[in-house]
């Protein structure tokens, strides 16, 4: 059974700083998703990482995937207040395509 | 850009009542999913649906739950006899890429 561990679970940081969220998962997975969720809202897809070494960037967010280490990272560069949200990683089970979700990282960026 | 829609946005029901949550997936998609998220917790997989039948379901998806695609467009989740602990956001996801709908907030009183 695929298990997912995200850390940190809570992160408070100042605007302008850099930080990384880590997502470890326990078994093989053919793809990994990162989602953003604002309070009371739905899940917004940020990145889909499809292969080992994949790196994708959108604005101040960059996601990477190391399938050998079973690790994905979401890096935030020069954080701004608008990035405050909860971020989830979700690798996909190879066998049945279901997403297995991390607990989420609640990110608060202070002006 | 096509999107997934869900209705209602908020449903309040009494314990023991039946509810039906509706999703309209993206039209040419073949895979559909239901997930739920209890307030403040992580997202949990309920069920996946492919080729008009359930392909996988989690332990949460017990006999009180059922899914249907009654008319080729809507994809529904029925909860037969709701319990207090069914209160959550329910998300439908469409397609191999799993595009999420806006969710239905279910409150059981």
C-alpha cells in the first residue's frame, strides 16, 4: 500500500524567503501531483510530474521528482503573501490510478 | 477550457437521510473518481469508475455508498443513510489526469 509523508505540515515564513516542502512516498508510482487548496475551496492542480528527474516551474513554484528516492519537492522562491495556502502532494498508485494524498502543508507567508 | 462541475455546492441533511451528490465530468473522459475531505484533514480516496463500473473502492466506500452514471453525462454519489461522520467536502475528479470539481460540502445534522 502506498503511503505518503509530507513535511513540514505547517510552515510560517516571511515574504521574500525561499523554502522547500518535501513529499516522501513508500512504493513505486508512475506520476505525482501537487495541488494547492485555499481555505474552503477545491483542489487546484499545480504540477503533474511524470518521470524521474522531472522538474516543472510555474512562477515562484518549482516541483521536482526523484522516483528512485521516492521523493518529490516543491520549492518556493522569494515567497509572496498570495502563495499562502495548503499544498498537497499525491502520488498515483501504479495498479489502480488512485491518488494517495499527503497530509498537506499549511503555508502561511507573512508580509 | 472544459471544467468539472458539481451540485449542489452545499447540502445540509439530517442523519439517516439519503443524499445524492452530482458531478458533470469533462465530456470525453472515461475515468471518474470520488474523494472526500473531512474539514481540516487530508483528502481520502473513495471510489474510481471506468467503463460504467467501479474499478476500485476504498474501505470508506461501504454498503451505504453507491455510484452511478445514469445518463452518460452525470456521475453521482449516493449515500443511503447519512451519519454525522459523513460530514465532509466531496470532490469529483475527471479523467486520467484527475481534474477536480469545486466540491460539495455535505453537512449532516
